[in-house]
């Protein structure tokens, strides 16, 4: 299974949308920045047919240092999460 990087994604978006590659890159960058800003503000970003991005709380938990075997407390944190929408799930079946 192959993966594509941002450059390849930009080329594909430019070709499908008939935009110049520079313009397609600007659109992708703006989309990513807008999603990041909204998540940083605590907002959920929902794209119907694709999925939703949100910030989830990860609780404090116990962990273990693999080198020393010592147990330690991993502090609570907030993490970004993506939940795919039905259309995206159906597309990859």
C-alpha cells in the first residue's frame, strides 16, 4: 500500500480542480491552518461526507519506563482526533 505526501496531494488536487499547483497548495495550507485554529479554540470541525476533527481529553495514566522498569505517571493531555464519516467509511470498503 502506497502513501502520498503533501506535494503529491497538491498535484492531484491541482489536476482534478484545474487549478495551478501553487493555488492548490494555498487551498490545502489554508484548510489545514483553519482546522488547526478551530481545534486550538476548542471547536469541532465537521465536514459532511468526510468526517470530523475534535480535541479529546486523554486521562492521566500509569506508564513504565522500558529502560529502568520504573513506573511513572503520564499526565492528562488534550489530543486531536479524527472520526471518519459514513461516506468515507463506505468509500474505503
